[in-house]
């Protein structure tokens, strides 16, 4: 998809479709009035008919009259005061999804109604819209079926219409950045959507190697033998029940331990459970098929490392992705088994379905051994976060607060919603074990907080834990996203890493 910035008025821009964001109740004066006139009064007539409104992500196709565009797509941006960065990403996605199955090659979007709503104006809007258009173009549909429904159009050209823009170079640079961000998220979605019979730990490792080769990054894949020599008892315990052996994937840009411009050696750690049956603490059959997406954190950190390498090559960054399959079998860890973690702590595995924290704990320790000074882990860790926040908001923990705040600022730049939860240490005594230093789950009460308290035992540097169990996949399509993997947190991680770019 080529990007172009047009400084003409929207009524002078040729395209297959010209998209007009509608913020608040449409008033047909100024440029919108001119567009209405040139469309032969089509827009105001549709508005009077109740067909055209600002309803968020609602989109109406209209005839273009004498405009050089083939058609107009009026797309609701909601209440003008409520427009934020996330809205703009989703608008871009909703526009392209609304055009599914239509012969559109050149799409123009008028930025003006949005530009005044964001800090950064047209430059910020261009980036987020371009990202949204790329993300909205992602539609895996039914990958294993011959017939497909109409897919979003594959665009030859996206025209960003910014009348009278002074700095078109800045606008196109921003749009190009957004496009790369969107492509990275889509790559993570592709990997996350693959079923467990195709995406084993070894396959994730091979994908990571391919990414590393493509972007000239260091890669190391630790197999079960090396993991045993190193003493990764928690990581290994989870993979015992499967014939597909575990792999701990490490990707790095820059030298070992190298500090970025912000003085950090940032590590992104992602949960890579290729299938989570629960193990001996077997899950119920209902919805168990969804547990093929339990590797999304791993897919996301690998994709984020690739995106950072594309946008700011050489930026020091570490990605660590422990990949396993959690299965019942003759070699599985049993409830009550006691293992020794890489950091020396002993853990009484009372529930083999609380496996994410086991593999992440050793991966966090290993990231620190590799020189990480700041860590973010991303995981589909608990059903509790999905019950509490649903599919739109991720739950997050962090310490110290200053590091959490930097993470939250990156999420805000990325237009992603996170909500901080407390690391309430007074709950930790409920996770003490008579046999070992701790158990791996401490009862249902405050289970979400306890999951983070467990992870905290394996980090000594500034750390954030992001639980994406609710947000990683959509059970049904929305106006702005296909069903399945959402790519959530990819943009946040990239923004956080790029804060250290030179
Ligand atoms: N992978 C699951 C969490 C999950 C649930 C992800 C729903 C996506 C959707 C995780 O490994 C798990 O099984 N968590 C348990 C923890 C419990 C045993 C302490 C849970 O949340 O029930
Ligand atoms: Mn589990
Ligand atoms: Zn899991």
C-alpha cells in the first residue's frame, strides 16, 4: 500500500472512495457544507433521513455527485470531545472493514475533522489512521476453508487528505510509521491465530529465527536439555506432558546488556503456551479450543522486536518467549509436584493449570541474567482479568510506580486501554506452602492479584505485568476488527521500546 499526502481540499481529491469522519451532530457548513453541495445534497439528505450520524464506527456509503471520488463513506467518530488516539486507530480500521468486498484500490481519508482533536494534530492522526487501515485490512476469515466471505479491500494507495498542510513530509513519515506498526500487529495476529497442531513451540522458535534473520537480530533457542542444565525447573515442568518439547526463545537487538537512549536494557517477556489443556488439572471441554491462543504474549513480543527493528534498527531490546504445550500425559507434572525455579526458589505446583506464571517466572529470571534492567511481561494469564475487564481493557501491575507510569504513557501513545491493579503483598501469605517456598495458586479470592504477586517473586528490576487474557482475542468480529487475535499490546510495547531509540 502506497501512502500519499494530498494538500488539496477533499472535493478536489480523486479516489475510489473518500472517507469523511463525522464527529458529533453533522453541521453542513464550512468544508462539510461544500462537500454536501458538490455531492448534490446527498450528505445532508442522508443525515435528515437518519442514515448518516456520528454513531461510533457506523458507516454510510453515499453517492459522490460531481466530486472526483467514486463514492463517499461517511464514518461516525462519536462525540467530538470523546475522540482519542484509540478512536482514530479504530476509525481507520472500521473504514476499510466497511468496504469489504467492494472494488476499492485507492482510498482517501479526510483528516480535518479529527486533526484538531488530538495533541499532535494531523501528524498524529495520519499515523494512527494508517495503522488502523492496515489493522482493519487484516481478516483471516476461515483460513482452512475454500469459500470466503468478502474480505476488506487490498489497497494500492491510501491518500491522507490534509488541506493546506505545511509539513507534508512529517505527515507522510508518521503515516509510514503507522503502517509498519499495523503490519507488526497483523504479523502477531497471524501467528497467534494458528492452531496448536501447526504452531508448536518448535514452530514458534523457527518463526522467531526467521524474524531474526530478516532483521539481523541475535537469536538463541534454548531446548529442554539446556534448560535442564540451566535449572529452569518451573519452565520445564509445564512441558513434560507433551511430545512437543519446550523452547525458550530469545531475540535481541544490540549487544548483550547494551543500554538504550533512556539508559535501559529493556526486556519484553511473552507467555507462549501453544496449547493450554490445563494439564493434569484438566480444563472443562467447553471453550477449551480457545486455549490455542494462550501463546499470544510470545507472538506479540517477537513481533514487537521485529517492528522496533524496522522502525529504529539497532535499538537495544531483548525479547524472551518461553514456549510450551501444557498437556496431560504419563510424564506430566502432577498437582503436588515440587520444582526448583531458575532463581533457586522451590514451588509446590498445586494446580497445573496455573502454568503461565511457572514459565514466565523462569523467563523473567533469565531476562535479568541477560542484563535486563527493565522488564514488561505480557500474558494471557487469568480468566479473572477477562471477567473483570472484558475484551476491551487489559489489566496491568507494576513496580516501582514510575516505571508503571512510563508503561502507561506508552499505552496511551499507542491508543490502548490498560487499567492498573494493586500489588497487595498482604495476600502473599495465602500462597505459602508447607513443603516449598510457595504454591503456584492461592485460591480464587484475589486470584488476579495473586498471579502478579507470584511473578513478582522472580523479578528484582523495574517490572510491569500485563494480563491480556480478555483482550487478546475477540470472540466475534467488531466494526474495526475481525474475530480472533487482536494484536493487543503490540503497539504499546513498540512505543515503550522506541522511547529508548537514538
Ligand atoms: N490460559 C489460562 C488463562 C485464560 C483463561 C486465558 C481464559 C484466556 C482465556 C491460564 O493458564 C489459566 O488457566 N488460568 C487459571 C488460573 C487458575 C488455575 C489459578 C484461571 O484463570 O482459571
Ligand atoms: Mn492454564
Ligand atoms: Zn494458560
